[in-house]
């Protein structure tokens, strides 16, 4: 395994016994780990550190003065869900170690039965497993071609935005884009050129949205944009016009300047709306927009 990158080369050791902590620090060094070891003696100190730092791995003792065994693991996971955790326990209860793994730890070791090689191997494997899990999770929720969130992740974020809309006194806006003329470009220049065009447009849309908004590829030449706060129909129309301008900007593909116009369907939703129904309304509005001679967007009106 390659060494962790510089931003993640810190190992957090959570152990209230000073002599045990010094012993494990020596083991980490002897085990070949290229880490900066940060030692804290309480769960509270660990959580404070994790709120401001990224770590490669966490070595967690289950007998801390301010945590009741596996409760400490749960709190660590809440603060740093992506950081791999290796539980280190003083007792010989294998069942507790298994429960720790079931609760999110990557591995567990018993203090009296481990050496530097075992500890180093556990840390390396924990980091590698966590990295693989994160890659799999990312692939499951993102489009392979553009790297954008896919339908599953988009629906999840839309559901959250709708839940927040009541408190924010605004609507969540769904903008459903279909690229008019894309099929002709794809047929004429080939799929590789079509893929390059889709990636360019994805980048344009990402560059336009604000932090907290979401751009998704729904499939083929269809994209959706979630704008979390839209004041009303007038602002939705302004956003649709700006998205149109972003997409229409010419893209150089296979030596040609390609400019496409999107058909955009818009739906505004509030708390209580179902994400799937909101997307369906935006999709239907998009097909209405395709028939407009004067404009390329349509805002769905609640019935």
C-alpha cells in the first residue's frame, strides 16, 4: 500500500493510559507507519480534534473516562464517519471486538496480544479498506462519465431540500434539462465526441450553481439541477435563462464549435412534496418547453 497523502498522514490515538499510549506510539513507529501520532486521553478531546483535522486512522481505546465502551465508537463515527477506526481493547472479550466491527470499526486488537507488526498491519489494512469502501460508495451514487451525482443521490438531496424549505420560507427548484440536437452530434461525430460534449456541459452547469445546489446526470443527455432556495416563478425563469446561457456557450469538439440549446422544465416544491412527483412534474414541463416557439423553458404550475 502506498503511504497516505500528506493531508491525511495523521494518526489519532485515543487512550487515557499514558504508559499504554507511549507503548502504542513506539509500536506504530516500529511497524513502519509514516504517521504523525496525535495522542488524546478523552473522547471529548478526540471529538474536538476531529472537528478541525483530517486523520488517516483512529486508534480507539474502549475504556475512556468519558465514554461507555461502544458508545465512544458511535460518537467518533458521528464526528468523523469516513475515518477508519481500529479499536484497541484491554479485555479478552472477542464478542465485544466483533460488536465494534459491526458498529463501524475496521478492526480490533487486544492490547496484551498485539505486537508492532500486527498493529502496523491493522492500521494499513483499515486505511485501505476504508478507501475501497469510499470508492465503492462514490461509484454507487455518481455517474461514471461525468462524475456528477446520479438519480439516487439527487433524490436524497432533493428530499433534504424539501424538508428544509418550510424553515427557509422558500421553494426548492428542480430544473430538468434535455439537450436538443445532441443525438445528431453524437451520430455524426461519434460517441467519444458525444461523451466529451456531455462532460463539458456538466462542467458548465457545475460552475454555475451555488454551494449547496446539486447538478445531476439522469441519463443520456438529460441533466437535473436542484436549486435549494427559489423565491418564486420569476426567479425560476431567471435561473432557467442563465442555465440556457451556460449550456449554449460553444464547445470545441473534434475541431468543431458545437452549441446546443436545452429544453428546460421547472417545478417548485415545498415541504410535504414527494421528490419523485416533483421530478415528474419538471420532466413533463420539459416536454411542454420543447413545443414553445418563443422560449425553451416551462415552469410547471401547481394544480
